[in-house]
């Protein structure tokens, strides 16, 4: 009799693909690595009481130096710095309104070529100011830590982007609730362009 056919563990195969995509090096700053780490965390936790410190991006209010290439995102209401562009975990665009076929939507909403931006939110890694909201619950609202206005929501189980893509876990900040601030070098000093 032939010996049983052996297969490589699919989880290990996924890790190898990730390693290759990162250029055969472990890049902890890579969007791919951050997404993988969060996905593994969401599978392990049924009730996240104690999250590893390295999961959280540093609160931008505690950083003095801003990289010229990074965009800072602030609360539109009180201007409190919330996250940097390096914390945004981009996703492949979904199929649009047809992904919401289970919901009753109008024919006009089904038209994808209406010039509107498909992704109306940013999906980020968790930032330090979010920690109190995340502990002990699977989903909830994300409020500005300064003025408490609603910025978005989170779910360890995941949620659907407006483009139709399912993101797991999801830390969603509505684009309409934040402003981009780009730092531009001018002579020997820097100015923030809003």
C-alpha cells in the first residue's frame, strides 16, 4: 500500500507567501504583516481582554517628529491628531453595491459609475487611544478621545466597506469625520497644510 499523501499545512503556506511578498524579510511595518497579525489575533480572541502592546500604533500626539512623507489625520471637530497614513491598512476594492444584494437598495445606488468614491472609510490598525474601547468587547464605536464625537466603529468579527469588501478585523474611521494634514518642508522649518 502507498503511504498516505502528506500536505503542507495551509496556514504555513500562507506564512510563506507573506514572507515572499515582504521580500523574504520580516517587515513589521508592512501593511501585509500588520493585517496578518490582526487576523491571527481576531481568530484567537473570543473576548479580547488583554491585547499585546505591539498591536497598537503609537498615538501621534506622543510623537514629536513627523516624517515628511506621512499624512496626519485629525478629528474634523476638535483637530486632535488620531492616526498617521502608515496606520491605514488598505484593501483590494470590492465589487461595489452589488455586494450588498442582500439589502434593499435603489437602482440608482447600484450604478457604480456615479463619480463617488467607493471607499468612504479608512480601515486602520488599532491606535493606542483606541485601547479602552477595544478591551473586553467584540465590537463598538470609535469616539474621538478629546471631544468624544463619533469617528467610526470597530469589530473583531469584521465589517463590510462601502466598496463591498469584507475587512476582518475592522477598525473603521469615516473619511467625513477626519481631515488630512500634510507636512511640507519650507526652508529650515515645516508648515502643516490642511
